[in-house]
């Protein structure tokens, strides 16, 4: 297939990164890519949907991954997967001989293995420069669900209308379900049975990089998991702390041990992000050297420093995120053309074991099976955001009163980086704004 033809199919079908920031996938198809990499590292603890999906649809996903490699002219297609995912690895090995340019890269059970910069180094030995893009190293990275969505778009002419979501922790029946885009988090959590705590908190995404969500908010193309947690869980209390207090605590008790920097995954790959220097400068309001502040732009927000490393339970990641936001707001761009230092020789001994991380975060008891139900759960109403990805929001092409069917385009790609949005259920359009479209099944 011609690369432009595939890009058009992917864009119009609304395929974006099924997690993270939701980068439009068509823009990743680049003839400079000599290597394409599939991410099945399940970056965050407790997440299971990618390994489950890959195990169930191994051949379809591998066939599509091979097609993408051929389309962009890549020499190699690599599936990065943790070696502990034994059943999924066995499913891949059943078909791997049919794809001679494809190989399996077995990964360690460490965090944040799913960070694409870390994954690229582990699978290929290449280091993406600070602030750089993988394509500069000839690599394009896709996650498992994204490739499966490409398969549906190409083989079945089916756009993205639903999302796999794992519901885990304080629920009676942890499960991974497929739900229409635009249904509420409350509706998804109800599919996992009863909640087992009073006044639960919905933590959307993984425990390290996720956020506290509202039960009324809609599922989007990047919603991977909902952790149902008690109000007093350590992850919740850390997320609710105020930055102003975090800064005062740092000034009061930071012992300058440098553990946050020693264990920083990006620092160990030679990136100039140094949480310890930043904490020292910020807590003392020291502006003689601006590099610790400017280099905050290179933080990946993985949370290792804040959720695992710091013996004083300080918040480097949160304060770095505030600094990054402030830099963007004031038009300060990160330094361009920065080259990484040599990879730290001690890096191999500074990886964060996921088992220990889960114990540190009081998550071990939640590490249970969450069986995959791959059938779309019917819903009676959806509220579909027009911006579910990086770039320009899609533009509505329906009006109130229109009858629509599941899979019908209801918002077209805008100019620039944008993808189409489609109805996720059959029904009647009851509201259209510049931010969302509401559909009710009637």
C-alpha cells in the first residue's frame, strides 16, 4: 500500500496513540523510519490490556505491523514485550516465522519500560536526544491497541469508535472491557461489579502518571485504565498535595541525597534533566544558574523521583511539571540541538523493579487478573469530545436532530495535525458545541 493512501485511511478513521497524549498515528508514518517498534511494555503497574489484546489477536496485529513496516520501507519490525508476559510471548512465537523481518525484544520487568525513549534504547541501543523525536534515530513507535485499530481501519473499514479500559483495584470483579467512546467513567466502573470502599476515587491512567478523574467524564481514545482507590491511598494523597506546600517541604527537609537524580531514567540515558539540582535551586530560590530550571523541559514526568526514589516523600516530578508549564506559558522553549551525554555505566543497577515499585505504592494486593471482554458494551448515551489527541480538534459536521449510526464520521479532521471523530453508538444528535457532540440512543 502507498504511504499516502495508508495515512489517509488512518487519519479519516481517527486512529491516534491509544494512550499517553494520543499523537495522531498517520503523522508517524515516515519513510525515514528504518525500524518500527511495537510497545507492549505496559509502562504502568496494574495495566494489562495491551498484553491481553496482543495475546488474543496476535496474528492480526503482527500482520498489520508487518504491513506498516513494508509501507514505510522499514528494514526491521520489533515487538518490545516484557518477558514475564509468557502467554502473550508464546502467542507471538506461534506466528513469528511468517514474518522474517520481525523480531521479539524481551524486556525486563522494570519501570518505566514503556517510556518510548527507554524502550527504544532497550530494544535497539539507540539514544533519542533530549527533546528529540524517535524518527531522528530512524524509529517509529506504536502501541498494541493502535496497531489493532489500524488493522480494523484497513481490513474492515472500521474507524475508532470504542476503547479498551482496565478497571482494577477496589472493585469486586477487576476486568478489561471494550466500551463506546464517550460513555462515562461511572458506567465503565459499574462493569467491574461493586466498589469495595466508601467514596472511591477514580484514578485515570496508571498509578505513576495518571490523574484523579470524575465519574461523569467521558472515556476517550487515550483512556487505558481506571484505578478505583480509597480516599486515603498514598497515590491519591500525593496527587492532592499543593505545590506551594511541596516547595516549602523541599526547602525544609530535602537532604540533598541525589537519589532522585541517581534513579532518573532519562538522566541515566544522558539527558540533562537533574531533579536534585532543580530541587536545590527551587527550594532555595537560587537563580544564579538557570540550567536546572530550563532543563526541566526534558523531564518525562515518569514519577520515579517522586513516587519511588525520595526518602523524604518530596515531590520533584510535580514541581518540575509546574516549571515546564511555566516555561511554556512564557514562551520559553527548551534548548535545541542538545546532545545526550554517554549512557551511565551504572544504569543497569539503577532500574526500578516493578514488583518493588508496586509494594512501595501499596498496590501489590491489587495485582489480580482483569479478564478481557472484547465485546463492545452497549450504552444509551455518549458525550464525545472533539479533541481526543494532540493537535487541532476535529470539526463537527452534524447538527442537533441528525440521526447517526455507529462508525459514521461526525467531525472531520481540521487543518493541521488532526483526525476524524466518529459516532460510537446509533442514535440522535442532541447537542453540538465546539468541544463535544452528544448522541442519545432512541
